[in-house]
C-alpha cells in the first residue's frame, strides 16, 4: 500500500494513567528506546502506535489526530494540490520524532505524515525492529465530518486507501489492516444529547474473543478502579449518547476509556 496508518494520538491531563489503561486493558506496549517523560507516552501493538500527550493550554482534550507513513510525501502533496486545493501540509518542527509533516483534509481534519524510509518514526523503534503481533490491536480511527463523502474520496485518491464500504452511514477505507472511518456530521443527528463537534470520533480495537475480553476488562477494573472504563448510559442524555455510538460504530461492544474517548471493540 502507498500509505500505512501508523499512529493515533490523544491528549489528556492524566496521560500517564491513560497509557496504563491501554497497557492493562489491550496489552499495548511502551517503546523501550525513546523516552519523552515531559512530552507524553507512546504505546503500540506492533503495527500502530498511540501517542498519549499531556493536555496543554488552549487545547481540547481527547482523541486528536492520526498519522500515516507514505511511500512519498511529494507524491501525496502533488495529488492534493491537483484535485483537493483546500487540503494542505506543512513541515513539522524537528522536535517531533514521529512525523515529518502535518496536513489536513478538505474539511480540516488533521493527520501526520512521514515517509516510510524516514528515521523520524524511530519513536516506534521497537515496533519497527521486532514487528510483533498480538491478539488485541488497534483496527480503526473514526472521524465525523461535514463533507464525509468528499473526505473519503480524498483519502482514497491521495493515499490509495481502499474503500471497503460507503453510504449515508459513513465511508470506511483500509490500508489492509486498519480502517479509517469517515462518518457524516450535522447538528440534527445529535437529537436528545449535547452537540459533539466535528472531528475525531472514536477508535477501534480487534480482540481475540469478546467474552474473554469482557472477563479481562472486569478483572482489570476490579484490581484497579482507576483503570476501569468510563460507564456509558445511566441517564436520559447519556443513554442517547450510548445508543448513538452503538448505531454508528461497526463493532460489537462500545466502551469509553477513563478520559472519555469512545472505543469500538470487535472480535471479527
């Protein structure tokens, strides 16, 4: 594939605990070679890394962006400029060890870019060198945006992600392992609950067996309540949010991490 989704990122005021949640609940592993104690923690599944960054002034916490490795940044930029002039990329500061560039799609959704041969991806050095596999892994990054079909076309044409399914409920593209879901956004779809702004919506995990995972989740929460998922439902409005996520996600089980990021889980 021309592009590979290689990381996802979120921000949190409790970023060390959030990393422990993903380690304990899904078995993600920290990088043993790159330490950034003042700047966040990176964990991964051997294919996709997750950057959990401290929440800084002026920013909104939660799910933030995703990143890709590509065969050629120049080729991606040329494709963008040719057909999608509202999209663009900029070079990142040298202090960013996981991305050479950041860009945005026609709706302004942000992604990172780095070439596959770049050493800047060495924040995931353990993944790159050992390329381990595990039963529980990140399999989806979902964005809710105003012009979903046009954005899906952008990711398909610029990055050659394969369109698996498209329609009024969303467009789902794949790099061969990870799905990028582009979901529609408009105020009327939020009837009965507060308005969720456009942008990153949820992430997804593939697990080996849903019943086994549920048992593991209960065991982790019982051992350490700080690592328990945030409950979904319980009031009229929170029930509406829970049901909304269940309708629009593609997995079998939906939870929220301790920082309120939605997670969609499947064993298929």
